[in-house]
């Protein structure tokens, strides 16, 4: 009996070794993939061999990453891993909670030093102009009831309160939490992605406009479904394949003509929507074509307001609701901007400043102060 077990183990070892060699050969023959659509990230390509890389150990590290990233059938195994963990009752994969028909990302750990630095920079920048600070809570804070039983999470209220209290009355804080709690049962966050939906962005902008003495009404917009097969960042992280999202865009029925200019390429467009994004994995980039350093919007209307908007990707879905209220909007994503923000103030005739971030991104941001200072 023991001889049979030993023989079986030997045969299994030989089989695994042969399978590993075959896989290695296939990986060497097949061209490397630059990006994983499932994980929505760049993959390690075959490293360049040099004496320095061998001596400092970086070649060996890169080879390990290459084999892991380019492993044949990798995407299939990512999905299999998700199915197995879910079947065995796991309620969290990496930093994402499995919540039945939706995925919810955990709260990000605040980088306190950079938060203070960013807040100081915000307070000092353009302090003579009307300034609005809109920090959007994430799904974990608004849809806490959807989390698995016995989940322990501090949520985001504590850090959000500290940030809002910092400004006191010097900057107009836009605290949307109570409003979002009222709409928590609606489709305001994607089920497979960390962003808010167009409906969530609408409610956020409606609250903002109320503070500004403006009106934003849903009846003024035509809601157009553009996708029913969206699987976002949280799906990519977990390997989820059994949940899909819808993407809607809100088109103002009375919107005047406008054009969009990408500051880096000087490419012009007459739409903030990128229909080509619906053919790729990250369909959220249908809004503004994704994140760019600086984008200029100019509207053919009678407004005398010129907005400078600092933002993360949450704002991409909110831009569609800001268009009617401004003559121009200069959009700055500090993560991709190499220019000092002060340059935009006079050049673009700025008379209003706004910050629009989701909480998870803002509490870990390391770029904003560099652009503001």
C-alpha cells in the first residue's frame, strides 16, 4: 500500500514537473501580453538580461513577476479562484467584500501627513475666490447594511468629520452623506466598481447646486443606457464574473453647444463622452475618456462663471451635470498634471474653485499639494 502511495506521489510530481516545463515553453513562445483586461493593470513583460540586473537581483525578481503575470490561462485561474473562495464561504477577497449581488471596497487607510499637507494647500490656494470642497463617501459608508454579517469596519465618518472640521467656515464644505443615506437603496454605486453611478453623481451635483442657490432637476435630462455589461475595478480585483453593471449617461435636453480640449494633445471634441470606451474592459472611461492631466471645456452659454475643478475619477461622471452652469471649466487631475495650478487662475479667468474627490482617493492622495503650492 505504501509502495503504491509513493509511486502515485512520484507520478504526480513528474506530471507537475512536465506541466511546468510545457507551460514555461509555451510562455516563451507566445508573445507577452502588455495588459490584463481581467485585472485592468499592466503586466510584467520579459525582462532585459544584463550583468547589473543579475548582480543586484532585479532580473530574478522580474523573471518571477513575468512568469506569474504571463502564466498561460492566468485569467481563467483568477476566475476559478474567485469561484472556489466564494463557494467556501469567503466574504472578502483582498480588499473587497463579497456582498451577494454586489462588491464593496473596504475603507482606505488615511495618510495623515499628506492629508494635512493637502488641506493646508487647499486653504492657501486662491483664498480670495469662492471655493467648494466636495468629499464623496464611498459605498462602504453609505451601504454598510449590505456588508457581510460580523464585518468590522470603522467606515469613513471619523476621517470625513476631521477633514470638514479643519476648514471651519473658510471654505464651503459640501457634505453629501445625509443625502446619500436617503438614497442608499437606489443604484447610486456600481456593484462591480468603486465609482458612483450617473444617478449617484446626479444626486451629489443636485445637492451642490442647492448650496449654490441653483436648481438641478432630473426632468431636464434624458437618461440613456449605454451598457449592460460593465464589470469594473472591484470585479477585476476579485476575479468576479457573475455580476454585471449598467452604465447610463444623462443628457441635458436644453444643453447648448460646447467643446472639449485635452491640454496635453490639444485634441478637440464636441462631446464629454467617449463611445469607444464601451468596447474595452474599463467602460467607466466613457466619461471624459478617462483621467487626464488638464482638460478645458468651453460652453456656448450666457454664464459669467469660470470654474477651476480639481478632481479624481469620481468627477468624470459629474461633469455632465456641471456644463449648463459655467462658461468655461478647467479640469485638473493632479495625479497626471505637471503644471502649477496658479497658472490657470489668470489665463482662464477663473472666478470659482471646486474640489471633487471620493474619500478613499483623497485620504491617500500625494499629488494635490504639489500642484497647488
